[in-house]
């Protein structure tokens, strides 16, 4: 059987990605070709490059994240959608987002090490929430008494914040002002890609115990670095 040309692959790859509920890798796209000759990886990649170019300057864009490729709303359109949202999505506390930032920049890291940097006890609810969202997980155990779990971020974390890899994390200095972090956290995949973490790390109100006093933002940033 003859394999399809790149031009023939374009509408198929486009449709598959539009229908997908999660990012698709090149190998995952190839698996959609069941009863015909499998296209070559390089041809799928060429089709993706053409599609990405085609959707530039449009209301949606094709982006690559950690798990693969996906279509999402482009950056310039986001403000219009945010203003029209009828329901306010759940938002997270500053303490939760500081914990997530520490894990992202210092991974693998133990809960005790997080507490040492923040100067306060890490609430079990914070860790549970991050694990339920699939953003962090235990990747091993530190060889010290008690063998505490070592936390690291996941592909789901990278996908949600529009990052292809940890090397795409923004400079740490951009995270110093946690009060300015404004994006909301939704159950659906984010509508924009490559939004710097200092914009995408959503904060809002999940109450923390009053006795947990926060360190200053600049002190936290200095501790992570």
C-alpha cells in the first residue's frame, strides 16, 4: 500500500488533533492510520510544521507541549474569553502555588525541604491537591532516616502550563511577585500555550491555617535559587 503524501496527511492530522481530548505525540497520530500504510514520522512532522504555520495569526494555534501536540485558543483571544466567562473557576492559595514553584525549581525535593525554605508547615491538603491535579508525584525516596518521599512535577504539569520541558520554565525572578499571578485553574486543558509561569500560575482563595505566616516573596525566590 502507498503511504500518503504530506499534502494528503494535512487534513487528517488536523482533524485528529481537533478531535483529541489531550495532546498527541507523533507516534500517537500514526496509530490512527489503522487499515492503510502507516505514514512516516518525518511526514507527520512536516504536516505539523505546515499546520503550525497555517494557524499563525489566527484565533487558534497548534502548539507542542510535553505530551505532544494540541490546538488551543491563541494568546490575543484569551482576554475576550476570560471576560465572558459566566462562572469563576476554582482558584488556589498563594501557599499552594509557592509549594508548586519550589517543587518545579528544586525537584526532586522532600516535604521537609519545602518546609525549610518556606519556614512553615506544608498543609497535607496542599500536597493532596497537587497530586489530585496530577501536577506532582513521588519519584523516589531520600536516603536519610525515615526515607521521605521526593516530589517532582509531571507531564500533566508541563501540559497545563504550556511547557514542552522544564527548561522552558521562566526565569526565577519572574516568580518573585506571587500576588500578581492571576490565571485561573480549570478542569479543561488551558486555552493558551507558552504563557510564562508567572502569568499561568493561578492564585486565589483556598484558605490556609491562620498560624502559617508567609515568608516575603523576595525571600522565597532567593531561597529557591
